[in-house]
C-alpha cells in the first residue's frame, strides 16, 4: 500500500512531469506518442478532477505573483509560450488552464500573420512589446517561433535568414530570463489523424464554423514539413533557461492537466511571497477601530 501511494504521488508530481516532458539531448518528435499520458496513470475523469483540483493552487500562486509585481517588491513574471499545429488545443489551454486565474494578472497575445509594418522590422520587433511585466503571466498563443516554422515550411524568407533566427531566439529568451522572466514553452503534439478528426467536428457543428478555415486542409498537406521544422526548433532552442516541453495532445484532458502542472511547477519554484505592508499596520488598525467605535 505504501509503495502504491508513493507511486501515485510521483505520478502527479509537477516537477517530475517537467522532467518527463522536457526536450533534451537525442529528442525525436517522430518517436513521441501524441496519445500518451506520461506522468499520469489515471483515467480521463481522474485527469479532469486533477485539473479542477490544481486550479485553486494555481490561482493562489498567481495572486501572490501579481501582488509582488503590483506592489513593486518583485520583478518575477512568467511567460507561457504555446505552439502546435492547428486544432492542437491552444485555445483550450487558454480557457481551461490560464482562465482559472485572475484575468487582471494575465497578458494574452495571439500572434497572427505579420502586418506590412511588422514585416518592415526585425521579426522580434512585434514580440518585445508583448512581454509580460512584473507580476504577470504572459501567454503567447503562437509566438516568435512562427518565424522558424511557417516561414521555413513555405519559404517565406531565404534559408540563411531563418537559419540565423535560432541563435537570435536563444539570445532573446536568455535576456528575458536574466530580467526575471520564467519561461514555460509548450509544444502541443497531436497526430495527423487526430487533426483531421477535429477538423471534421468543426464542419459538423455550427458553433465551431468560426474556428474553421478553408486553408486548414491545405496546411495539413505540409504535415511532414512542419514536423521537420518543429524538430529543429525544439532541439535547437531548448536551453537551460528556456527548455521546451512536448505535451502529447491527442487527449485534450491530459494536455490541459500537463500544462497546468508545468505552470504550477514554475510558480512553485518561483515561490512568490505576499508583499509586506508599506504602512504601520497597528496604527491603521487603531484608526479603523476608532471609526468603528464612533459609528
């Protein structure tokens, strides 16, 4: 019984999960099971219950993080970068994981195709202003990694240009980390068959039509090229200060729990503290008591 309890505790240990999902030496995206549930041995119902249970802990840690930034006592902040093929579940992560915390402490940016003005500048020009400030959780729904993914697959810039961007990205993220940003990078990994099934659902549900683009099936034809581009981005830009984590995403419930766990691990490591009062607590209590008594 003791052994079983120990295994169950390890199964739901955010730090252990971070190790399991981290991209390290010899990582092979093609060999990664998109339907797996590494670090979680329970059922879908148990996974959904674990997600619900983790929401309160995540919310409490986020409030402490926000309080430190709001009061100016801490420069810590978190940047969650979510990448994945279309239908991989990025929106669900935002709603079900990030949506569980106080929205005033979240800065969400959904990067679309660059505008002509953005194209006239360095590829990080539009990214830098969206970096979260102290106390905030920033969410990049897609990110600067599009500039080594879609541009590579579709030959939107010369090869030597996107080739140089890997080192530029690593330097940028090292700069953010040095300024107090804890970076959580997640690639939601789904199979091509699962993507087609999700696209099919969108075509048979009127409430999902808005999510469907006629370009989705065109992009599906480039699946192998995208996987090659992801393999390069994951291995070349998984660093000590900003490691990549590949989350199997064929099972939405697992992906949401896993990303929540990665955020919990990051915030637990930061261990944000409630800021100390900037006023005389006893004096203010006395003033308040006098007003209550007079009333």
